[in-house]
C-alpha cells in the first residue's frame, strides 16, 4: 500500500520511514521544499498526484514557548495546513491520520483524559493544535486524530536528548515535579500510525474513524522522567548527576503548562487492538538506540 507522509523529517516521521518497510508499506515523504505546507496549491497537487491508500500528517510546529510570540506561524502549520490536507483527502475519499496532542486539555480533570472530555488549551500551541483537529474533523469524515504526549526519540530536539546532554555537562539537574503526563516514544507512535493507516487503507468504508488517545502506558512527572533517563544511561555514560525536584512556579516559561494531562488509551485498544507498552520499557530501548548510534 502506498502512503503519503507529511513531516517525514520530524521525530515521528523519521520513525515512520524506518518502520514502513517492515509492514510492506511504500512511504512517500516529500521534503519541505517539495511540499510547502503554507501553500494550499502544493498540498492539493501532492494529494492528487497518486492513488494513496492513506495520508499521515506528522508535520507540526512544536516549539511550545516560541508559539506564544509566533502564533500566526503556529496556526499556519498546526491548523490551516491540516484543514487543507483534510479538504483535499476528503475530496478523494482518502483516509487521513493526523497527530495531535495532550496540550488541548487544561490539566484540571485530576484523572486520565478520555477522548470525549472537554478541551481547553492553556497556550497558543494547544489552541493551534485544537484548531487543526477541528478543521480535520469538519473536512474529511475518514479521519483518525491521534492525540499523544511527551514525545521523545533519538532524533531532533526533545526532552530525552536534552537531559542526556545536560547530564554530561552538569552534576545537578533541577526538574519540574508538579506536571504529570505519559512519556511516549516516537517509534511507538509511528507503529500505531502505520497500523491505523493500513487498516483504514484496506477497509476505508469500515475502519473506525474519530479521535483516539495513544501514549506510553503508565505515568510520570518530568522529574521522574528525567531521573529514569539519568539512571538508565548512567552505566553507559559513566555519569550520574543529582536530579532535584522543583515546582513549576520555580521554572517560569512563556507558555503555561497543564499540571496533569495523562491520557486514557483504552479506546484505541478496543477499536484497533493497539496497546501502548510501558513507558519505561520504551525509554530504555530508545536510550540504547541513541547511545549505540
């Protein structure tokens, strides 16, 4: 099956490209210079250029803090481009898998969020991603919106790579301990996207469409996440700096962060048979891959 992938050079996109051959999926991942997501005509041309079994949109503006001062740029990539993509794929009846985020929630629920919970983003990034969800849902009934959280991988800028770098430079790391979520390996998101795209491409009339949550099984604070990274890499790196918990109030950022965006991922298991693996297991595998590079 032939699948169009947008965002092929991002964390999830890199993993999708690596995993696709194992699933006998032919991935076409145009570069930014080949398909500028700010150009509606470019999106229309690439969608119309082949008989795609499905389209995966892994492209996003992901700098949460910078989005506060670059809201227009964030909305172009996270809201306008997905809406255009949904419009064009909808025109041809092509299933669209679109990656979204836990940042659409305000973190005040106190228990893991299910797909039907009220959305109330706290920052510009979250608002741009929510607008993208709304555009996709309105423009293409054959959509799967996959909300995920705390994404990390061996590629690009992410929390795992930042902690490994800081652990090599410092003897003491101060990490926020009053924000809770679900660390998620980009490789696991990629696998879920490919499984969903395959199902939708093979059974476009019967596939389960809608919004689904997918994140690493279990939960952690950023402090617990960082501590696990340091401990898992200590033997290989030869360093084990002290990890010290601090409050969000002690580490102000331009964008407000939600205190608790844990995701309930039971629905995707019932619909697609996809079961997230424990986040610590996925983290250890990713650290091993990164350090072996």
